[in-house]
C-alpha cells in the first residue's frame, strides 16, 4: 500500500469538504430568514441564537469564513501540485491547476452553495455551532484583516457604513411585492402592508372628506330641525357651525343629543346645541396619517377638522378614514352607498372625478401617480394643463381618459381605459389631447 499517495489524496479530499462547508455556510448564513431565526430564538432554539449572534458581527463572520476557505483551497492546491510533480514532472503544474479548479468549482463552490440557497434556514442552524468555534479561533487574524480593510475603505469610501432607514424600508417594500398569489386575499394583504409603510408619507388632505361633502348643522336652527338633521345623517359626529358653514364652533355627537333629549323629557325639548357639543379640534392639512393616528390615540378622539395654512376649513378626517387606508373600506349599515366606479363590459371604467387616486391604485393596482393630485379629476387637470371639454380624450401613463361630464370647471365623470399590461411608463410626452370621439 502506497501511503505516499493515499495520505495526500485523503488530505486533499478532507480539504475540499472543508472548503465546501465554508462556502455553503457563507451562503446559508447570508440567505437564512432573519424573521424565522428571530422567532426560533424567541422559542428557545439555541442554534438560532448562535446564528443571530454570528450575524450581529458580519465583518468577523465573513472574515473568518473567507480566511478559512482560502486557507483550505490553497493548501489543497499545494498538496495536489506536490503530489503530481512526483508522477508527472513539469506538466504537474498545468494538470494540478485544471483539476483543482474543476474540483473546487464543482464540489466546493457550486454544489454546496446551490444546496445552501434551497435549504438556507436548515443549513444555517446546522453549521452555526461549529462555525462559532472557527470564528473564535480565527478572531485575532480576522481582527487585523478587518482593521486593514476598514482603513482602506475610510480612505476611498468614507460613507461606506452609512445605511439609512430608507434602505431598510425599500427592502421591506420589495419583500411585500414578492408576496403574490392567485388568491384575492393575497392582493388585499399586499395592499394593507403597502398602506402601513405609506402612512408617514400621506397627508390628511389626501384622504379627508372635502368640505363640499361635509354635513353640518346650524347652531341657530330650531331644536327640532337639529334633531332631524342628526337622525338623517349617517354619521355620529357632525360639525356645528354658526353664521357661516366654515365657522365651525363645535362637534355634535348623536349620543349627546339623545342624552339631552332624555334629560329634558321631551321629544323636541329646548336643546342648547353649543352646550352639548364638544370643542372642535383643528389640524393642518399637511399632517401625516401616521402623526394623526398617534394624535387620535393620545387624545382619545375620532374626529378632527382640517384647515389649510390660512386657517380656512378644508374638510374633516376621522379615525375610521385612517383605518380604511390600511385595511380598505369599512362599510356598516349606516354608510351611504357611493357610486364612484362602474366597470364596463369593454374593460373600461366610468369613474367620478372625485374618486381618489389612492383608492383606485389600491383597488386595481394601477400605479397612477398621486404626488401632484389626490383625485382622478385633479390628475387630468394637472397633466392636461387646461380645463378639458366634454368628449376630449387624453393619454397619460398608459391610461386613456375620456371626459364624460363637466359641471362648470369641475370634471365630474370620466371614462378610464387602463393599458392591457397595466404599464405606467408610457406617458404621452406633452399631454396633448387626442381626437375627441
């Protein structure tokens, strides 16, 4: 038995296996689910805790893996060259280079990394304990290497470690978009997750009920008229104005009206509407939904009046409005049916001009821009740069808009034909009107 041949071959085989473990460990620990590792650690899995601790110090981990991987690869190549020189002479270098390249590529790189990609969580849990020992043993060397690398990066890339919160948010957005499936519930879940991330970027002016559609009660009208208005309204909280509809002096709650009537003992007793109303809460129209949601929770209120920078009333916003931005429309038995979107047999939609772009994007995943306008009519006006006539058609962002009705200068109804591929990048270059049908 030729031990001079067997021992080097066995050593090369062991080194190739170690190289494969290092390569697979790098891929597994990088690709393993952070959320699952965190949950397993919370459930008491010690291996998951080791995985989390290893990933907390990425520089030490990557340094140890690369150092170990290069050591075993170079040693295996040196042994193979030394062994082949004995049998092949000068041709050993070429043969050793080609053979070791193929062996390392197939068995120590592609094979273990491919397996690690498909079994990342399982392999990360398996290799974490022994890899922790390797990281500890190689710590002095990797610390010196890391110091040298940081020194070089500081000279040539001073902000290499600056990672903003936006980077994490973008990563989360990408994960949300990967959450797809044929089920309708999956689409709603994706829309809810998107909406949560957008709460800080959306202002209350984009979701408020405009003052044109706000139902208010005149504080100077007879009590019977106020009671009738409360009973006819689908809302429990109603602005109370005096002298001018924009002069809101209080917020009337339907329960407070019932309590006052019960206390008076008469069906239309003498009601002091100002007395039983609560103090109005005014907020600027630039308030973000996230800030307003926190304010609702802090003040324990559900209703706020929105004003612009000049103090003029713009509309009202409620806690339910913000919740609907997250979970979708919440209808109850008292909500008024709003005819806003009507699908046509030819695939187009007849839509009221006041329907918000956020609602359309959420419902149909159209992706129409809502930075410059909040309603569909506002988008057409902004892109057309003019007040269109009835019958004119425009093409913006791949969508075809036909003006169906206009009341004075307000677009009240449009026919919208979405692109077949839902593309949003083929905007007409100048927003010119097409030939009217």
